[in-house]
C-alpha cells in the first residue's frame, strides 16, 4: 500500500513537472509571438512615417511651385511653410486621439487576450 501511494506521488510529481515545463514553453512562445508582432508593427510604422515625410516634402515643393504663379518665390515658400506649421500644430493639438489612443489600443489588444 505504501509503495503504491509513493509511486502515485512520484507520478503526480513527474506529471506536474511536465505540465509546468509545457506552461513555460507556452509562455515563451506567446511572448515571442507578441514581441514579433510588436516589432513588425513598429518597423511598418517607421517605414510609413519615412515614406510619409518624403511625400510631405514633395507636396510642399509642389505647393511652392504652384504658389509661385500667384506670388513672389519667397512669399510662396513662406506660405508653404505656414501650411506645414499649421499641419504640425493640428497633429500636436490632436495627439491623444491621433497618436496615443491608437497605440494604446493596439498594445492592449496585443497583450490582453479575450479568453
């Protein structure tokens, strides 16, 4: 009887160790998946930001060329610069709904499962 109970305790202990190792492996895989998704998203955002900046520079240049038909070149440059400053001011004033909230929503969806 005592040997049977001792064997069952050993089986329970070995099964518990196997379960614990599987849980640790699952946690590692889940963390690796979430870190990969986060890093890929950061990379895509940086790439989109870089491309967006190039597009914005080209659009500002086109705006300056267009405004030169109606005003002097220095005034056209100042007008285009003023439009860009206005755009930056709008982004800074609306940074919470435009920047912080989407990032927070993405990270919370990534880290918190709906199980």
